[in-house]
C-alpha cells in the first residue's frame, strides 16, 4: 500500500507514504528500493528528501553520490535530511565534505551543527572497527551469561546496518522477534555495552520462556 501511495498525484500523500516506506520500517526489498528511487527526483522536495533518507538507511549505492552532491553544493543550503542521510550511510568518503561544513558552521549552536557533528562521528574511518569490536564484546558477554540455555546472539550485516538476532538452541534465528538495530541513532563512541548486554540477556530469557 505504501509503495502504491508513494506515487500518488497528491504531493502530501506521496510525502507521507515515502516517509513511511523509507523510514518507518526496517524492511528492505527490490520493490521498496525501486519505489524510493522513483521519488529521488520528485517535484516535491520533502518527498525527494524522504526518499533519499530511506535509501541511505538501506545503504543503497545510489544515495552516496546524491548525498555528497547535496552537502557540497555551494548554491544551496544544506537540508537537515541530507545530513541525516549522510549519518545513515556512515561512509568515510563523506568525511571531508562534512568536516568542511563543520568548519564553516563553527560556533553555530543549532540542529544543523548537531547533525553534522553526529554524521562526522558516524562516518569516521575508526567507527567501523570500533563498532565491530563492540559487537563482538556484546556477543561474547551475552553468550557467556546465557550459556547452558542453548540460546545465543547472531549478527547479520555490518556497521551501521548490523542486525542482532536471537539464535535458538536448534541453531536457527528466532524469526518471531524483530531484529535489533544497535547503531540506529548511535555512534560507537560512548556506546553503553553493559546496558545492551542486560537487555539482550533479558530478551533471550523471555524468548526461551515462551518456547517452553
């Protein structure tokens, strides 16, 4: 339904449908990406921006060049959603342009300054290695605490789109539980490992109890 509504003649309907399709669901599929790509050059700028953010959240290659163009265009102001898309991509290739924006906006205390700082932290080359170290630390700690139950954590994908799933004693992931996205809105620096471990352990115990 959202895919259909994203091409509605009414720009307001297209905007909300594209927002819902791109940014309110973690689902990814060729059909979803095709629908978002179709809105990248929408005549309504809000719809186009939501489509770009949705593609960036899925790591679509088409989003990188578009984001870089938007944040380096000297003839237009940088939209907040473009900065959010840069943070979602977390690609080190965007770092020079983001740092140039941060320097130009030095001293500005507003949401754009916060957004570019967040994007820089997400795109920093060290962020990928640090994220992987944290993920492995979490998995090891959780598996140790639930040892004997047969359950464990399973990781799919890589930063910033890592999915954390619960693996049942039979070795299969528990599809009844929505996978967690640990890097959604977060950066590796200052990540609360202990809190995440506690939460995953509690979720595994709850899942195990439901199956007993």
